[in-house]
């Protein structure tokens, strides 16, 4: 399966280099970066372009991949003589046999890459051996980003495996919440269940109880649990990784049977309808707008707003409660590349004025993998602004008061777009 993936990566790269008029590409793995005025490194992330080629990319900092169309890719694998750190062993298995692997212990052993004729370099600019205009040229990056938006069978398998791993964590986190544990303890249970270290997570876990669920990228992890009489809700947005590919899943739970619990179920139903529409030919902007209508209808049903969904969406009322995008491409990067390109050359799709935070603007095609993550939040900052403007009169403020302590709801699955069908990668492994 990986060999098929590699063939497709090579095809995309061949096309990109042909279009930009380059004879080859040098891709740098990246290296650990230290904190300011310190000798300790930030958690390491490989260059995603390197990880597209090399499955265990996180193990090979400071390595280089050299590819010329029609030739076997060469992996210059960094294996230092180092007694301070563990040194990567020579890679084994199917994928390794597809590369010409040349280990090196010191940069002096590398060929002089500055002599490469008519090449592009992709990676940290300060390490580039090539001229600035051949370093991360858009004419190469744009078609590669376009190519990366169509996932190979191998890539879908990795995202599925990442989902499986994340769901173990979600189960443990759900149990932790109902056992009355704190946000931080819940987070630790999640790490244990996924066997991920904190640094290996694709993004920082959002583990939010009560009103913290209304903070979209909440990161605090309270050490103390809320007292039992004041436990209302739990929102968890947490993923996992497999060979660099991410899962990105969100669930919301209510402590008690309550209107909030019913609202979770209503949003879940709407979310699954939206997931089923993620088929080839669907405009994602239109799907995002449809999500606003669903959310407006739910808010109307629960007597949070006074107008039905369509009208609420049109006047911008639903933006008060759903102020982020419906989702994004997913892959080697959690917010994966290519979502705003009209074509391989990188012509931008204009950002709709009404939807400044939508990260995916394309018409969906088979092979795209993306998230569908509608939400309903009670965010004091946005509610206060609405109270003072023309939208305020369409809101039942007493109902808002009721829901404020619950924070918010988000339901997020990972979806592969098919020609006639949407494949829910999250619920298919549950
Ligand atoms: Mn997401």
C-alpha cells in the first residue's frame, strides 16, 4: 500500500517540477529548535513535505530527501555519533526498500547540495543550500499542496488508525468526566489510553468543563474538579497520530439529562446529515452555510432565538453562536493544506466576507479528507456585542442565561469524500 502511495507522491512531484521547470527537489526534514536564550528544544515536528515521503519522519531530524523525476528517491539519513541522544536506527521494512538510503553522521559527509542544478529546496530557509528564489518556491509548493489534498489509500488507512487511537482516549475521557475527575486528570487519562505523550499529540487537547467549553481553543486544564452540584458539561476536542497523520475529533457530554443534553443530540443529528453531504461536487462553502441554517433551527427549537434557521442565518444571528468554520482538510497537518486553492497553480479562492474563519473553500472531490464540526456556543464576548446591536432583539435572553454555564457544544468527525458517498472515518471505527 505504501508503494502505491509513494508512486502517487512521485507523480504529484513530477507534475509540480514540470510545471515550475525544475529538474529536482531537495526536501529537508527539519531540526529541533531551542527556546529563546535556552538550550532546550521545542517539541519536534518534521517538515510535512518530508513526512509525505517518509513514514517515520519524526525519527529522522536533519535528514534530506533528494528526488529527481525518473530516479529512485535518495534519503540522506542523519545518524550522528551521539551519546547524549538516542540515534535513529537504519529503517527497516517495505518503505525503506523503496529509497536509496545513505546514512551520514556529519554534514561534512553530505554532497555539496549548492551544486544541484536547477533544483528547488523545501524546508527551513536558514538551512537552504540554494538561492532564495529556489527556496520554497510557490510554483512548486502550490501544486504539491494541491496534490496533498487528494489522499491515497495508504493515507486514509493512517487517518483511520489515528481515529481508532483517538477514540480510545475519548472513551477514557468520557469515563473520567462521569467519574467526576478534573480537566487535568481527564487529559492524563486521555494520554494513557492513547499511549501518546503530550508532545506527540497532533494539537493540544481541548478538555473543557462547563463554561470553559465556550472558549474555542481552551487550553487551561484546571487541576480541581468542579463540585458535584456545579457540574454541567464536558467538551473534548482531541486527536491522535499515526505515521504523522492526524485524527481530529470532538465530542460533548452533559452531566445530567437536561435541555442541554437534548441540544447535544439535536446538533449530533444535524452533524450527521452534514457529514452525509460530503460527497464529490458539494461546495464546502454551501455546506457551511447549510450548517448555519441547521444551527439556527436548533436555536429556534430550544427557544434561544425568536426566528427560524434560514432567517437567523441570513441576518447573521447564527454567527453569534457558531463563530468558526464548519471544518478543514485533514492529513499530515491538522489544518491541512490546499483548502483555499482554486487550482494547482495556487489561484486563491476568495474568502467569503461573511465567513472569515472558514479554512476550506473548495468544491469537494473524491479523495478529500476533511472534518465536519458544527458547534453551538454561549460566548459572553459575542453575546454582549449582540445585546448592544440589532441582533439582540431576536434573542431570548433568559434562555441564554440558562445555557451560559454549559459553555458550548461541538461535534466533529473525520470524513473521506467519495464519488457518491461520504465515509465517516470516525464513526466507522467506533
Ligand atoms: Mn478540527
